């Protein structure tokens, strides 16, 4: 376990000074955005009138919607930048108190690539990654970042982006050594052709993982395990471990948890709502936002540490 940061101490220190300075920054951002709303309204109204007077058919509707969306996005740029700056300052202070590093925008990283190679994500067209926490946790290397995966669906006017996954991707050095590759996930993800039961094996990352015959049949209804070593899989995945996985899902109202044991690393993927959003335009909410972010991270870190338990005797 890692020690929980003291929110009062954070607010009384450099973070409090930073947030006090952000009060003016956020007020200026609101003013800029309101001015842009007026500018856009003055330009859009004549444009829409012209579009509906010209013989341009269906383009008038598409053009009006596109112009409106563009104007809305441009208008909100100042407050989006201010919220991002505030969020980064809060999360960086929390990370420092934890002995970790924080980065708002980040690449996909090792944990994401490993999870992708082992089919822990649904198919997607584009990906965005943010909120990277990294460093050492309880003596083990640790990284956590959020990924947002979207798939392009439909065509023509019906084309749209659909979120297929949003949530944390966590990699932590394991406290005990193991030699096999073992993948655990909710049952039903990998169906046989024609949907007649689950696949008996998975080909991932150049390996063939066999479906494990677990000792506890009650858990087989909820989880499926694929592995290169049946004996080691049954040692790693036991009733207490399953209970902790379910606790992690419930703590964040998540779903579809997946864990991968490979090369002395534990990779965890969990589908949740957007997390660590500590930036707010209302400075009166700053302490509550800091408290929320600390609570979210500590709950995630503590439960992950429990998954990464010491060897059983």
C-alpha cells in the first residue's frame, strides 16, 4: 500500500498557491469564451439566412450544423485550456505527494501495446491517451493511464464515431515470479464461430493460449482464463483473487475487467467512465476536486496492490 496524500496539506502548500493564481486565469477564460459566443452569433445568423435563401438543397442543413459546431468548439477553446491547466496542476501535485510522475497527454505506452497484442480491447479506429501516472509503487514499477478508443461506424451522412472503450490501463511489476502467460477476463468475449460456446484457444502475441479448466466452477460462469500453463493459472487465479477483481469493478462502476500475467508484470484493463477530471472553472470546487482525485487514485492503487499480492504459502 502507499500512503494517502493529505488534502489539507496539499491545499496549504504550493498547490493552494497555484489554484489561487488559477482563479484569475479561469475568469479570463470565461470572458474570452463569452466574447467568442457573441462574435460567432453575429457571423452565423447572416450565414444561415444566406444558406437558406440559396438553392443549395440539403447542403444548407449540413452547412449550418457544421458551422455551428465549429463556432461552438472555437468559442470554448479558452475554457478548455484553462480547465486542462488546472487539472494538470492538481494531478501533478498529487503525483508528487505520492512519489510518482504525472503527464496529461501521453503516448499509448508499453502497457497499452501489451494489452492490445493480447486482444484485451475491442476493435477500434482511433485512440486517445491521457493522464499518465508512473513511478514506483510499494517497491514495484507502476504505470497507469486512461485510453479512449473509438470506432467509425456507418457511412455517408450516417457515419459517426462510437466509443468502444474508455478506462484505465495499468501495468505493475509483479511481486512473485511466474513463467507462463495467463489472461483472465469476463466470460463470453471470445466466441466460437456461430456463437456455439467459447473458443478453446487464443492465438495472441505469437503464442497459443489454451482455455484453462479451473478448479472452482462457480467462477467459470463469470470469468474465463486462457494460459500457456494450466497449473500456474490455477495457482494465480483463486477465489480471493476473483473477489478482488469484482471489488475493483464495483469500486469504479466498471465492467469487463481483464488481467494479464506475463514476464513478471501484471497488466489490468478496466472499462469505466472518465476518471481524474479534477479541472473545474469554479474555484469554490477546487478542494472537492482535489479530494475526489485523491480518492479515485488511492482506491485504484490500493485495489491494484491487493491484486499484486505476496506469494501464498
